[in-house]
C-alpha cells in the first residue's frame, strides 16, 4: 500500500493521479476534486474510489470499506466509484 499522506504529502492532485497510474493503483480519497479531474478533464487514472462517510463512526467506516471495497476491488479498476455507508456506486469512465 502507498499512502500519499506519508510518502508525498503536499503534492498537487494531478501529481497524485500520476503516481497512482505509475503504481497501477486505485486511488482512495475523500476529495471530490478528483471527480472533476477524471470525468470532466479526462486525466489518466487507474480508478478512483471516493469515500463519502459523513458522520459515521470509525468502526462503521472500516466496515463500509471492508464490505464495499474489498469485495468489489476488481470491479473498480478504471472506474469512478463512490462508497458511502450504505452503498457502492460505480461509474464507467
């Protein structure tokens, strides 16, 4: 696993996307700006998973990630997906 926060803190969003593509990694984020970069601007990516948990507890967030992401990881490649506490929505890019 590669964590931007730990390895390359402070880089801009476009560089974050570049790093994810270089590493052939799905990008997990809470930043809605990545939707604009990949959907509207068409920047290259390997897949984005936007986490929208609001006020869920840590345990609820971990459970949502485990149930929604881990079981569907292969389906998220080259897609823009949104995971909230109730459902996983997947959009083709």
